[in-house]
C-alpha cells in the first residue's frame, strides 16, 4: 500500500469526505492494507499516475485497517479495490491488482 509520500494522498475516515467527495478533480482511491501484497505491487503504478496526471487527477489511498468506515460504506470486500470518483460520485470500480494500461483505459475518459 502506498504511504502517502510523493503525490499520493493518504486519506482516512476523518478526511474522506473533504479530500475525495469534495475534491475539485477526479479522485482515484485505492482501498488497501499494509499487509496486502497486491496493494504493495500497485503502489508504484499509483505514484506514476499521480505524477502523470498532476492537476487533473488526485490519487489517494485508504488503509482499510485504520479507516474501515469509508470502505464499509462502499461494500468493499476485496483488497485492493480502486474507486474513481468524479464530481463526488463513484464512476468506476476495479477489484484486485490492475495493470497500468487497464487503469489508463478506464480513467482517461473521465479526465476531460
């Protein structure tokens, strides 16, 4: 799981509403956990996306062990789960590790 360093935000239950729902740009949120190997494998891809789309896309991560409410409210059962929010609403959902090309294909149309 990403640590919030670089351009990837660490979001908690307390900051989810402000940083994700109230964001001015689309937000790709990874729901994961420190113990999750696919989450760790996804971390460099998320960092790349945050740098490549800086200003057009916010990339964030939620540790479901530390902040379970946001994940529970979305019915997230598997890790990692990625949810793309646009205008405060979820518009795409990915479950499990996703290669960068697949993420780009689904995210790019929402970044007009």
